[in-house]
């Protein structure tokens, strides 16, 4: 079952797509943070998968201040350019504040059990990492967050469990950046890092050009186990 919720901020409001389990609650909530393409069909399919696994999935429209309701596709001519323009204009600090409000509201949703996890891909992966450092979510699972290496001074602020997936051949997170991320995470008992050989950025995007079925299945199984441990 799908629906929407509205989240109020100090400078406006935005919509979140919600996918709910068919079974009675209470259920944990997983906030699914978009790639640069918005809350498109791929993100909604991920939300549906979480709902089928017994989570209430909430997908906030991160780009609402720039252009509400953007649903783009890597397969459509011109959408890449628009997506990158939105990505470059996006205010990450404001974005984390938005996600904090979504977490707060998610705890009180009907049939929610009070626990909230956050996961995200690409831009959403970075925002998951930043949310782990700056919000009170219960668990965080980030997929290949481009730009994470620029915020590694925030690692000491991460107190909740964080699972981080890296693609070893990521064209947007180079080898040097990956090494910095590994070094910053080393020795942190609450941070679990996995890397995937032979995979490019967006290897876990359903139907994407770089989708890698074997590695996506492995990463997703690790995320499933992680959220089962931390949210149930």
C-alpha cells in the first residue's frame, strides 16, 4: 500500500512517498534517500521491497526546495544534465535538517514501532552518512556516497550503527577517496564497511546501466541483516 506524508519545515513543506507492509504493525521505518534522479521508479521499487519485508518505507523529496516532484531517469536524454544541475545546487546542510524532521515524524507514524533506519544511494548515500553524524536515527546503511571523503572529520560524531557499501571501480569515488574512507572508518566498532570488486557507481540501482546482480544481492543481504539486527 502506498501513500504520502507531508513534512513541515521552517521554510516550507515537502512530500514523502510512503510504502507500507500489508501485514499489521508495529513495524520499523526505513527512510530511503534518493539518488540525483529524485524519487523515481527505481527508488519507489526499493521502497516496495522494504514494505514487502515488513518495514514502513519513507522516501523524502530531497530536491523540493529546487524543484518539487522531480522524477528523472538515466535512460532519458537530458535527464542526466538536469540531475547533475540539481545535485550541484542542492544544499546538503539543509537536506540533513530535512531528514532529521523526517526521522522525527517517522517515529510517530501509524503502525510504526518507534525505530527508524536510513538508507540511501549516490547522493542519498552521502546524505545517509551525514545523517549518521548529525541526526538521532537508529541505524544507517549507505551505498556509495559520493563526496563522503570531504566530510570525514564528522566520523567521530557517528554513534549509531553505520553500514557502508563501496564500489571498488566507482568512477565518482576514486581510489584515493576510498582509501581515506577506509582509514577514517578503521577501528570504529559501530561502522561496518564492505567493498565490491568489479563494480561501478550505482551497482545496486535496479535496472541501471551499471547494475551488478551478484554484488547488489550481496550488499542488499547485508543491509537486510543489518536492519534486522538494529531495528527489530
